[in-house]
């Protein structure tokens, strides 16, 4: 029996699978990989998406990088679908004992519900799924947003 590829395990479309290969090769926290993701989103959304790194980049276990990448992708999909932003940014931050992926936009903002777990009842699976994936890694998903003031989604991974 063939071992499923990571792309298969994560259940991805052709486009995502190309992105995943990129990330696998370069590492999530590589400027080139983030710029690739930013460029892909910019192309389909028309939003000016910038990518950046803070701190000294380091590799994380492959599966961790891929999960973080998928969360970032979903966050950027939300920016495209809901924010009406003109600008967005994806940043990987390497602190001494913490890795953060921050996705921000200058769009309309929203009031996140107290518990993201209540969203799927309304057919909204994105944020709850991102939180679930983050928790599987021992990371937290933090959302800061206010009507009219843009949104910031942060995945914070200790270690
Ligand atoms: N960057 C953002 N700017 C403005 N609103 C947002 C943003 N991200 C999320 N939202 C709001 O939060 C809601 C929940 O997002 P979520 O990703 O869980 O569901 P969805 O995008 O509506 O549906 P799905 O992800 O299942 O296709 C969205 O419907 C939207 O109202
Ligand atoms: Mg969504």
C-alpha cells in the first residue's frame, strides 16, 4: 500500500498541493515561501498582500509547518471573502520560545463570537477549524478585530 503524501493526508486541492510542496521544500518561515503564498492570494483577490519574517527563521517539524501554513491560507481566504481590505500582511515571527504567524488586514473588521466553536452551527467552519488545528499543535488562535478597524489573526506556538 502506498503511504499517503502529506497533501493527501491534509485533503487538498491541486492548487493547495502545489503550495504545500513549496512549503515542504522551503519551510514555512522562509521569505520565499511566504511571498509565494502572498502572491497567490494577491493574484486571486486583487488585495496587496505582503509577506515578512521577524527574528531568525528556523524550521519546525514538517507537519507543524504544514498545519500553520493551512491556517494562514484559511485566514487569507477570509480576508479575501469578508474583509474588503485593500492591504493584508502575513508575517512569521520567531521569538526565543515562541513562533507566531500573524495575518492582518486593513478591512472592515468584525466582532468575533466569544467561542469560535459556536460558528459551525451557522455553517461557518473556517475559524473553528483553524482553532482546532492550532490546538492539535498546542498552539492558540487569537483574533483581534473591531468593526471598521481591520483584523489580526495570530497563531501562537510555544517552542
Ligand atoms: N478578515 C476578516 N474580515 C472581516 N470579517 C471576517 C474576517 N474573517 C472572518 N470574518 C467574519 O467571521 C465569520 C466567520 O468566519 P469563518 O471562516 O468561520 O466562516 P466563513 O468564512 O463565513 O465560512 P467558511 O470558512 O466555512 O467558508 C465570517 O463569516 C465573517 O463574517
Ligand atoms: Mg472562512
